[in-house]
């Protein structure tokens, strides 16, 4: 079972790119973020023509998350992160696919910090931690995939001082990610590639793609039930280099049956 997460940064604007990658990579499940489309604007027909069923939660201009499943229909289990009924941002969706519970999450960026956006980021991550603990307690096989908007460690960002004040690298942000690992979740990409420098995002500005000045923001975390099934993981870097690309590259894992 091949599961991927991909911040598409505008699904309709980059639909051609997405469909080309789906045809080449053939993931069984895809978690998408930053749809930047309302529910009605989601390109359901094109996705279905590519062989994928889908569930999604859109939002005009910003945010938006989806889960695609090849040759099957994901069973929607949750369309919001619990813990704050007043939060209307489309940042979390959860579905069952072939016996695995899968999430697509798009955590808040948090900039500028300090300030209300950073406070929202930390509060959102705390809600995620609490919900993740509940998911672990079920004993089900669970995948927490998405754009966490956290650079977990200094080696997950190119050598620079330009991000020192950025919300992505603050101690509080990194601690939020570490809390999930401490619960028992496995960072799949880092497990398979323990020593490598890994980037999943390259800003459009200042030739950062050309300079390989990247950050690791996109993560796939596995519950204990799935850790022994992990067989491979990688980043489809070439997707970032095509014309009209998202500023993120897809991250994928493979699970043994």
C-alpha cells in the first residue's frame, strides 16, 4: 500500500501536474493540502477519470484538504479537528481506506510570531496531540499525513539564518512535533532515511529550488500498528522542478500487506 502526502498549492491551478504525477507514481492513497478551492470547485470528475475516489473539505482561496484512493472510495470519518467548535478553517480530514485510518492535515503556518497566528498554530497542534492520543488508544492502524508546517530538527533546513524568527523552526513548534513522536508515532521518512538531509518544500523566492535551499515540512507519521509494515519511503523531488509546480514535493511511504 503506497500512501503519499502532497501540498498541491492550488488543486485547479496545478491539476495537470497532479494528474501527471498520479499516472506516473500510482499511489494507492493521496493526502492533499492547500486545495485553495471550495467544495463545489473540487475537480471531482478529473480525479475520478484518473481512477481515484475522493473525500474533501474545501475553502475559498485558502486551506482545503482531501484524501484520494485508487480504485476505491474513501469512507469519511471526520472533516474537522476536534477541540474548537469555533475553528472554521479547513485543515483536517480523516477517512478509512482499505482497513487503514488516514488523515490529511494542513497545520497553520503561524507567521508572524509572536502574535495571534502563532498562538493559533500552537493551539491547533495541541488539539492534534490530544486527538492523536485518542487515535492511538483505538489500536487501529493510523496514518497522520500532511503539511505540519514544522521543521523538526536543524538538519531539516538548509544552512541559513534567514528563518531564525520564522514560526516553522521555533522551539515551541518543534516541541509540538516531538510530543507526537513521544506518544509513539513513527516519523516514517526519517526512519527509512536516518542520516540523509531531507527537504520537501522549496520557496519560490530567491532561487531556493535551484540552490536546493529547502525545508522538511511534510511528514507521514505511523501508529504502532503500522510500524512493522513500513518498507520504504521517499520524496518525489522531480515533481517540484516541473513547470508550474507546487512549492512542495510529494512524500510517500510503502506498507507491506
